[in-house]
């Protein structure tokens, strides 16, 4: 899945917590959010003087980010509820990153068929 396809898929499935997301879909989503957040933070600092647009963008991408994270965990045959482990300082975040970079299970798992890797 390419960059633009991953962004389109992330926004079109913003409340879809079922199915699976390929590594490329998840990491392109993260790349998009980080790039836009950095640009909006710079614009906010230079033009507005307060974090208005970056805050609105973060709010707008919160639910789609949780959904794509849950689908990514489904690809590794883990429940989306494992996202809550991120609330454990340091260890939870490290564990989530390891799971997010792990290859998905080959073939179908309890969350459905493999995620499409191409459009």
C-alpha cells in the first residue's frame, strides 16, 4: 500500500476497528500524522502564536489513529485492546512498537484475511 492509499484508507475507515492493517498502512499513517503535525506546529508558532490548527488536526486524527492501530494489532493476531498497554510508562510503548513492526500472521487469522498490501 502506497502513501496516499494508506492515508485515504485511514480516513475512510476511521471508525472501523475490525479487520487488519498491513505494516505499510500503519507506518504511512504515522508518517503522515507526524509530518502534518510538525508543519502545523511551525505555522501555529510563526503565524498564530498558539497551537490552534495543530490541536484541531490532532483531534481530527485521534480516532482514525486508534482504529488503524487496532487493525495493525489484529494483523499480528492480537486484540485492539492491547493498545491500552501504551499507558504503562516506557514498557508499554516499547512493546507496542515491537508489535507494530512485527510482520502480520500469514493467511487468515481470527480477525479476518490478510490486509491488502497494494491498492
